[in-house]
């Protein structure tokens, strides 16, 4: 009877503790999911659970590029201990191992261990330590670890509790990161739209009518990367209305990249219009093609044709304004895609090959070709538009001392080509 009463008492205490942990879990979840400051959020979390779980220390690391962890928040450490653990490489110490492998780790009896992995937490005075990766989908946001200086190891129920808390922290951190990136992206987009309107208005007051019209068309080209940025941001907005998938931050990064591209277009358009100058640099054909394809694919809506990339081996670096030539190629790809709307097996070939006086850059398609085998007149378009893209393309290529050439294949379709100077030819 005595043994039974003890067992019943132990069971009751275990159940009571589980109830307390569940209550803590509910309180923590509510606070974290409504938090606006990630550091304050985890400090508050630590304060809520430290007494119940006999915790002495916590480490919260933020994952950075190049497999680096940066200490973002901590508790129970001296300033010297904070400085010693300020940065870790993936694979270094317990938290670095957790970040590298993306799996939780628990270590016990650290003070009696000679494992070099536990050197840092042993120096801090910990004897038990549990660390969990902060994951949102496939994205590693960082790690969160809790430690005890007492010799009492973590129980299974305590570990389940801590890992559940870490999953809430990951969700909350991802939301805060997305909201911050979203706000920054939208502010940058709005500022660029304002700059675009101001630039077009300024150009439109030019005394030279033809120059003003051409410059306005150049300014119009900012619409494409801005449209791409808006598409990415709209995708994020839709995701945020639901659960917010792990791809959200990647979409926002792409939006910021397109907004950055727009900033470059504003600056370089002004330089080209006001001084007739290009920001020329030596650049690989691969880079030009990669950026042009990204811009085209981001701004294009609906089914896209197959695009093959063919780059002849051994080409030297091309002399070009990377941003402006990227616009040219994106325009040519867009025009080709529009022409292929009714083609059963649409195909575009983006190519670079050596020719006698430089490197030929070409966009070929298997569409119906240009009516009459010639470019439309300035101010008109074969697809029913205003021909702005083609006019802009010609202006940019003129500044590169080259021109757009149209070739019609024997089997139909069209090939638009121009030649850029190459490093070896410029020496």
C-alpha cells in the first residue's frame, strides 16, 4: 500500500507538472506570435520558463551567409562569455553542429566530458545543454539553446517542451523578418515609382522634342523591373494571408533585387540622356544572360516559351553597360515571347558566339517573323504596341556603337542580333 501511494503521488506530481508546462506553452505561444521585437521576445520567453525548467543560460544565434552564426540574444552570461561566443562557424561547438546538421542535440555531464565540441559550454559552467535549429520550411533562421549548471539532465518531457517552444520561435521570427523585408521592399518600390514619375516629367520638359521622346521611352523601361518587383511582392502578400510559406523571404529578396535594378536604371538612364555616357564594364556573357532571363521571367505573366541558352566556349569578357544590355535582352526576349503566342511548340534561343569584330549576341525564335521581313516603323509595333521596347533597344545599342540587325530564317521565325566589343579586341 505504501509503495502504491508513493507511485500515485509521483504520478500526480508528474501530471501536475505537465499541466504547468502546457499552461506555460500556451502563454509563450501567445506572447511570441504577437511579438514585435525578436530579442525582447526570447528574453521574455526565457524569463517565463527558467524557474520551472531550472535553466541558467540561453543562447540564440542568427544564421548568416557563409555558414556563420551570430549571437543575437542570450541570458545568464557575463560580458566576457558573450564576447567569447559572439560568432560560431557551422560545425563549431554544439550550436554550430546543430546549424550544420539541422538536427537538435542534447549533451549531459558536460563538466566531466573531454569532448572538444563542449569546450565553450563547459567553460560557461553548464553541465546539461539542449540546442534546437530554428527552421521555417527549409530555411535555417538560427539556433536556440538552453542550459543548466546543475547536474540534473533534461527529461524527455522537458525536451519536447523546449523543442515545441523553438518551433514557435521560428514561426514568430520568420513573420517578423517577412514583415520587415516587406515594409522595406514596399517603401523602396514606392520611392522608385516617385523617382520614375519625376524623371519622366523632367525629361518631357526638354527643349529638344525628339530627345525628350526617346528619353521618356528610356524612363518607361523602368516599368519592367518594377513590375517584376510588384509581382514578387504580390506573391508574398498572398502567402502572408495564409500560413506564409518558407519561400516568402526568397521572394522578397528577389523583389529587392529588382528594385535595386530599377535604381540602377534610373541613374544610368539619366547619365545616358544627359551626357550620352554609358557605365561600361567588362562582363561575362553568362552574367548578362542570367540577369536578362531573371528580369524577363519575373515580369512575364502566363505560360513562357522554352528558352535555350547557347554560349560558345572561350569567349572573352564583353565591354557593355551590364544594366542597359540586360534591358535590351529582356526586351528582345519579351518581344519574341509575344510573337510566339499562337505557335504550337514555341522556342527561343539566346546565344553568344565569336565573330570577326567581337561577340554576336542574338535572340532567335520560331515564330511568324516580322511582317515584310523588316522592323516596324518607329512608334509602331508588330504586336500592336507602341514600339517603345524596340526604340529603347536601338538607342542603347547606338550608345554601345553597335546596331540591331534582323535576319529571317529559311524556316521562318526571326533572329535579332548585335555585336559587342570583347576584351581581347579592345587591348
